[in-house]
């Protein structure tokens, strides 16, 4: 069951996740080919929240938002969450402006 796998991979939060809306959102914004990316995005977001100490708090994004219209699961690939990614990106853009 894909929903059970996503629930297991996604970080716990203090408050509702609204899991009942997730299948409809995934059907609307993702294709079957996106399934590995959905699962990878949830796992990476879980690791990110663990590093930041957010697991179990109200600061964890709701599942309905993560898998919703803004497709946050796409930006939660491993390259997005690598330590220092934002710093390297800003240094590169600064060099290009000079």
C-alpha cells in the first residue's frame, strides 16, 4: 500500500497530517512514474526534520501541504537537502554577478 509506505517515511508531527486528502492530491499532481520520487522526497524530508530537531513538533509540514499543489516532494530530493547546498549556490551566483 503506497499510503502506508508514505506514512512510514514521512516525519511525525504535533497535529494533523490530513492523510485522507493525500491520495487525491497525489492523483492530481503526480504520475505513476513519480512514485519513487514521492517516496524519496518523504524520506529526505524526514531526515531533514531529524537533523533540525523538528520531528514531533508543529513545525513539520503537513502531508497534505507536502504532497499538494506546490509539489514540495520534488524539491526534497537529496541534492536539495545536502549540507551546504544553499551556501554553494549563493557563492556561485555571487561570483557570476561580479
